[in-house]
């Protein structure tokens, strides 16, 4: 059962009430009305002047915000209630807040059993107070908080009917701190604990300055039933024989009786990546404050289910994306597709920056192709990155320069006939530019040349020098002696060495050579 249907269970007796005390929750229908009756009975008819009581009540609310109620306690005691829910928990707030006024009437004192104390009106314990605060214009404010789906707490403060001056109720009265009774300008604290035992059966325990009540509510959506024990403090605390508990039974009919049976509506979710527009698989969709099971998106980012019309608070979570909450309004017989985009926890700009960092590391160790690939990936992820554009331009220039340098060296070795070295440099070109057609062609050509047989080189032997004749040696020796005498010692030495080459034991040549070298030494020449 949805969140707003659980609220309706409490609307059996008075506007926004669970049993008798107000809350900050009313139905979300555009217009919702309820009419009911209740009867209470005293458990000690011998002493109680009001053994039975019969009341009529009804209210109408608008869009879950404004409400107006009518209470007919007796034909002479009729009052109105009105107020507003300023903040609703269904609107993603942590608490609901409501303000209102009860017992708008011409009567100063008003009660479900008749109000005027002078005529015996009011309950016995109410009239026993040292000062009974008038119930007319009982202003109040109340907070509502769902602790979980089954446990709800309501806490408020108000004047008039919420104030008690009895021995058991004075502790909830602000005058208990001021030590001075005030007829009109004092406030009482009140609160309710509400437990959802099943989707249809609920238990409420409430207390204010006058009563402690415990009751069960049974919800059939179109009809509401209540069974309540009133004034149970008289069970807990003895010593006041004229104060007696009561039991109350009520029944109400709601505007839902005029509404045809509502059928579940097909709802489809389409979850995509806000940056890449790609489908998000594994996103978990939860319907908060309901018992609807979670659903998970498939490979195409889709998830679907059939749910009852109403207003839902939905949360979408995924480990790689930022969580999102959205309000989903589902109308009867109107299938919807909710297209939701999730923002990655890490942005494209941050991912691109990481790729640029990888490229810089490759560039530093001259892995230029790996660096180029990293920069290109950064640009594909985040095309607006000026850093990636600059880095890519730099690495492309470096690849171009490396290619030209390797080609130049390859051509140098090719011209020298060192084909193996040339091939190694052309292969180096391909490491920088894998699609370079010139390098591929040259490698094929040079590998074919290496496989061709090489022509044998002819060795040309120099002719052996012819030994000079004895007469030629003597002429050479005479020329050497003439050069010695002319002071041309270097030329003399050269000629003498030529003679000794062919006639090593020639004493005259040996003598003049020693003398020539000695002269050169003195002259500082060799």
C-alpha cells in the first residue's frame, strides 16, 4: 500500500486525527471528504453522568494541504475545524508540519458529551480541574515523522482542549513551569505513536493534557473502523473512583466510495549517462516510504513495473554515478516512461586529465605512439581540452622529426652500400609512422639486394721493385756525397738510405749516413 493510502487510515473521527489528536498528514487527493459517526460508553455507568455519547463528524481536504471539518457533538454543540499542512513528508522533507484551529464555535466550553461545566457538560475529570481552559479556538501546531514504514511519531503543542490541570495531566501543561494558572494563555504538549501492524490494521497510542487513549483502526479504503479505549490513565492510576475509562467505536465512509477501482499503471524507467548518453546497466531504483520492491536496469538501461497511481519519491543509485532522487506522479490509466540521466562520479574532464597524464609519461620515455594514443583518447573523452590539443600537436611534431631523422640516416647507409644498417633505420621509421609507404618500399628493395650474389673484388698486386745495378748504386752514392758537401743533409740522408736498402753493408754509405744524421741533430732537424 502506498504512503498516502496509509495516511488515510487515520482519518476516522476528526480532521487530520488518528484517534482524537491532530497530525501533519492528510490525503493527497485533489478533493477528499469523509463522514463518520462514533459512540462511546462509560465502563462505570453507576457514577458517570455521561454513560453514552453519540457524535457525528466529517471533513473535506484539498490537494493534501487545506482542510475544513464539522463536528456535531450535540444539537446545541457544533464546532468547525480548519487548518493547513505547511510541509508534507511526501514532498521529500524530513518532517511534516501542520497548523490548525479546533472548536471554532459560539461556545466557550465545548466537549463531545456537551461542554458547559455549569450544566454538567464535559467529562467528570475535566470538570475536576482547578481551572478548565476553554476549548473554543484550540490553536495547535504538530510535527509528524516516519521513523520507518511501520513506526510514526506525531508531536505537538496547543491550547484549549489540549490543556489539563488534573493531578495526572499537569506535567504536560506549560503552567507547570510558571507556577501560575492561566485560563487562556497556556499551552499543553501532546503526542501520538502510530504502528502499522499490517497494511490494513493499525495501532495508535496518544496522550495530551486530558487523556491517554489507545485504539485500533481498520482500513478498507472506502470505509474506516475504529475501536478505542479512552482515558486509560484511569486504569493505570487509581484513587479517583469517579473518574472512569470509556470505550469508543466509530465508522466512517470516504470519497473513495465514489471512485472506481484503480488499476496498476505500467511505469518504465530509462536510465542513461548524462555525459555520454549511453545506457546505464545495474542502476537500482527504490520507491521510498513504500513497500514496493526495488528494480534494477538491464543492459539497455531499462527497468519497468506496474504500480498504483499516486505520488512517489524515487531514489536511483549506482556505484559509478551520483545518486538522484525524483518525485514521480503517476496518474491512473496513463502509462509513463521516466527518462533519467545520471551524472558520473568522475567527470569526463577528470578522466581526460588522467589520460593526458598517461600520455606525458609515455612522451617522457619517447614512447611517442603510445603518447599520441593517450592524447587522442583524452580528446575523444573531452574534446574541449586545450591541454590535450597542445600535447597532441607536440607529439605529432616529435614523430615527424624522428621520422625525418631516421630516414636521413637510412639513406646515408644505403649510399655507402651498408644495406643492413639502412634497413634498421627504415624499420625505425615504421615504429614512429607505421603507414609510411616509402620506408616499406625501401625495406623490400634493400632486403632483395642483400639476397643477390655479390661480385668478387679483383686484387691488383703492385709490381715488385727492380734491384738497381752496381753502377746505379754508385751513382746514387756519389749524388748523396755531393748533397752532403753542399749542406743538403735531408736529401743526402734520403739517397744514402736508398743505397743501404739494396747494399746494407756498404761501409762508405754507412759512414756518410752517420755523419749526416749527426749534422741534422746539431741543426735540430731530423
